C-alpha cells in the first residue's frame, strides 16, 4: 500500500496530544467535551455542524470522525450531504463577497 501523509490510524492517537503538554490537553479536552454536550443544540445537530466545518477546513481526520459520529447519532446520508452543501455555499459566498473589495479597488484606480 502506498504511504500518504494522511494516516487514518492516527485519528485513534488524538488523545496522545497530551503526551507533550498534559495541562493544555486536559483543558482542551474538557472544553471540547463541554462544546459537544447536549445543550441548546442536540448532539446530532452538533455532529452535523462539525461534519460541515470539517469539510470547510478540509481536515480528513475530522471528516472521518464526524461522518461516523453523525451516522451513530442518527443522521441520514442526505442530512450529512446537505450540511456539507451549506458549508460549501458559505465558503463560496465568503470568497465571492470579497469580490466587492476587488471591485472597489478597480473603481478607485480606474476612476
């Protein structure tokens, strides 16, 4: 098998980040746990958000983790894909709205 930079087995090693900085890792994992606890949003909704964000930041580990998590929390394939499309639309729109900055600069220079 060809070796790639992304090693799916490394996802299971996420907890090992505490090895070099236990105090900070403890704080992070405590915060992370609180973020994903049931609250105003359900755990399923939070998992779908995480899946969409994972695609936006293009984290293969997060994509794997939150695909599994979303399925385990009862999300359908359609809901998962719709969440990804929402993320793609926001990401695309954010790029396009910066076109106004270019248009303003062109008008400043040309006019």
